[in-house]
């Protein structure tokens, strides 16, 4: 699981990356024309909250203004080296992944997200923690995971792992590979409690759950499929914890509701249940194989440096040398 710490530097690096992007895309007057703080009163209409020219005012203290150029210069002076290195690494890893034919699927990113969010109440809680502690948006988190998976895939290519290696690794790390109960769920999401209560009444009268979901559910992703959520683990962070708690108490074929969640009011159906020994053992072995290979691979920092060297990464600004 990722460790979340209250660090200022990652937030600054993200802010600087954003500022560099905004600066590169603007057509403002040259940076050297930006006025120093306090040189004159703030011109009317000079303030902006959106990315713009280097002379745009981003903050004021009395009659003194702080321009975007001054902010960028301060960030570059303090964190420019780390930021430019991070940007070059992203480019180098992407180039090498493309060259090696390594493609990371959205499912792989989602799976890594599940692992990363273990220990949090929900996936939303995990996203909130990354936002509050590291200043990362959802897209930042996903891109960070994509980079991590690409880098790891590059690090372990060529490493041979035998079945005996996998068996030993799984034996040495039982807590990581202990199978969990899974539930096959369907749900209906509506905006009002009384609508959910009406749906429960209709189900008790023998109405078909899938048909009711298709006609009533506000979850556009599942409504057309009868509300089907597929097989989910009993502690799946992608599913509302309130829904999972209610489903855990049901037998196969039973439905319950209304259940209050962030999405609205839900009705849940347990269509199947499977426990230890019934899950995809091959998927677990593949994960164990990957983790074993990573343990035998060079440190990721060495892989990163080797890629910068391979692609001739060079900082042209002398003030940003590292």
C-alpha cells in the first residue's frame, strides 16, 4: 500500500509542472518585461485566476503584486532540478515502453489502484488523501500508477522466474495471496428513498431485477446490463462500503434496500457468491511472479537513470543541472 505523508515538495513539483506547461502554451510578453513587486499600483483588470501571460498577477499584498513570472522563477530556483528530472523520466520511460511494445491496460491501472487503496474506507477516501496530502488530482494518481507500472515492466523484462520461485514467494508472503470472498452483485441507483422503496416492493412482488434496473437505475454504466456489477471482492474499494456491508448479509438471490450511498439510494442483489479456492489462482500466481521478478531486478532508480542515459537526456539550462 502506498504510504501517504504530509509532504510539501510533491505539491510544489506538481504546481511547477503545471506552471511550466501553462508558460509554454501562452503568448505573453517576454519574461524580462515582468514588473518587480511593488513597482506600481495594480492595473485595473490585470488579475486573472486562469493560466495566462508571464505578467499576469497571481497574488497581491496591499498594492504590491506577485506575477506569474515571479512565481515561476521562485519555483524554478527551489525545485527546478527535481521537476525537470521528473519530466524527462516520464518521457524516457514512455519512449522505452513504446519501443519494447509494453502496453499497460486500464484494467491493470485499476487493479493497482485497488491495491494502493487498501486500508482506506473507499477509493474516494484514497483519492481524497492523495489530493489533500500530495496535491494530486485523480488523473495525476492514475498517471503516476501508469508510470510506475511501465517502469516496473521495463525493470523485469528478461528476468526468468520458475514455478518453484513463484511457489516459494507465495509461501513466504501468505498475507498477500490469501484469497478473499467474492460476491456477484447487481444494483439499482435512484435519487429518492421512496423510489428505492417502491423498487423493493416491486421485487417482492416478483418483478425482474434486471428489467427494473434497465428502466430505473441512474447508473448509466450498468443500467443497460441490468445493473450488473460483476464479481467484486467483499472489501472492494470501487464499490460503496454501505452496499458491500448490506450484500454481505444476503443469500444468493436475495435483494435489499434502500441503501444510502454517495450515489443516492441503492437496491442491491446478490447473484452469486464464491470463496477461497474458487477464484482465479492463475492471476494470483502472475502477481506473485511479477513481485518476485521485481525483487530480483535492479533498483528502479537505476533503471530510470539508465533510460535517461540511453536517450541522451540533457538539461540545456545551466541553472537546472543535476
